[in-house]
């Protein structure tokens, strides 16, 4: 790989800095996740290998063959965060390469709750949704959907922990690991200060807004964490950002400001809806996301948890309050809203 030009070959595109972007297909609306191969004298670091599906494996075999990269040339695997579309193939690649897998300790703990032998996440999540008005049959769909991911993240890797503040040698550069909570507790972004490149994970995305979810056992106010993280990330000078989804982009600062403005608008809209009448979380979710969640457990889960994240944020600002009504939590406006 060279720094002089961007080269597109099938699912792969070369970027300055010796970074190869590989688009790994996904069986849901995001279409693909970006994996990155960073080349150095010893071989390659692989970042976020994608979901374990046959289609993903076909693309990887095609790209590695085209680029003449043998498995044993991949010496390190780095995960920005624990979501299955980023984490799923880490164990498979570890088996093929013998490479260590690096991620944060908080991210790894989440994978054990979701897919470990004593996993409890699905029961905890559906219990939360029941409290906020989701019908029982939809809870069953979400429980089944979550269980379906076990095969898509297997085998689970053996993991070595990294943390914010660590410096990792990836490719020909040193990258600073940066805490980036909100979208995923324990997520890390990576910054190359020499080239002013940022590996964003799913924290700063072009064209789409990262999902911010309230889930059991993690951040009590994930939206506050996300907004604070964006403000901190805005302090870095970035000329080229490498996101988990969509294409790498240059307008890093502009995208951060757009994401902050989006959530301001979303919070204001929820307040307007609650001024009309008190509602539970599931009713608000239906209003906010509409037809996009009908009959789709994957989209419904993200929509419901994002709605709850905004409600919790407003409640912590004392702009809304919750009360129990008929066994569910009802949200209503406060006098200071």
C-alpha cells in the first residue's frame, strides 16, 4: 500500500497513511461496517473485523487474496468497541492468525453479559422495556433477536486490555487511545497526531447519527456521556476521520457540531410531545421512529433504547419527571421545562 493515492478494488479502498478500508457487509440497514488494515514493516494491524457471517468471510477472503495478505501477516487485532458488527469476527481472525485481540475492559465485560455462557443481557433489557410500556410479544422478538447474534460473534476471542491514554503502534504511526462513551460504554477512538487522523469507531459518523442507547448495567445517562465526549473530541485537530460506517471524511469538526445540534433538536421535540400529554417510553418511541421500526426487532431495540436515553437525560435535567401508572413508567413535563 502507498500514501500517494486512494485505490478502490472491490470492497477495499486505500487511503493515505497506509490505511486500507475494507467494507464488510452487514445483514441489516447499515449495509456495511468499515474494517481497517494498517500496514507496518512486520505486517498489519486489523481494526474492527466485522460480523461473523458467510458473506463477510467471502469478502475477507476476496480482499486478502487481492491484496496478497496472508493471515500470518496480521499480527494485531484492535477493537474500537464491543458491538457485534465490530467484534464478531475477532475470535475467528485470532484463530487464523494467532494475533492478540485488544479492547477495553469495559467493552469486554459487555460481551460476556451479551454472549457469555451465563449471559443475562436479554432478560435485563426486556425487563427494562416492559417497565416502559413495550408489549410482551415485541419483547419476545427482541429476546430471540439478541440470541441470534451468539453464532455471529463466535468463537469468542482471548482478549488483552487497553485503556484510554495508552499509545498503540498501528501501521507506521503511534495512536493515542481516547475514551469515547455514550454510543458504547468502553469505546475507544484512536488519534494519530502526526498525520491528524482519527479512527472514530461509531462515535463520529458522517451522514447518520450514532445510536445512543440506555441499557441495563451501563451508563445511567449515556446521552450526557456522548455529548461530553463529542466536546472533548472536538479539541483534536483532524484532517481525515475514519468512521465505523459510511466513508472516511474530512469535515470532522462540522460533523461533531451537527451531531450536537441533532440531539438538541431531538430533546426539544420530545418536550413538545410531552407537553401535549404524558406518555410512556414505548409510545414516544413509536412517534419518534414510526414505520422504521415496524416488524424489525433490530431497529426497534435501537429505537427504544435511544428514546429512553433521551428521556433519562431530560429527567436528570429536571425537565421531565416519571411516575408509575398501570405498572409502567409515565413521563410528564415539569414546571421548569
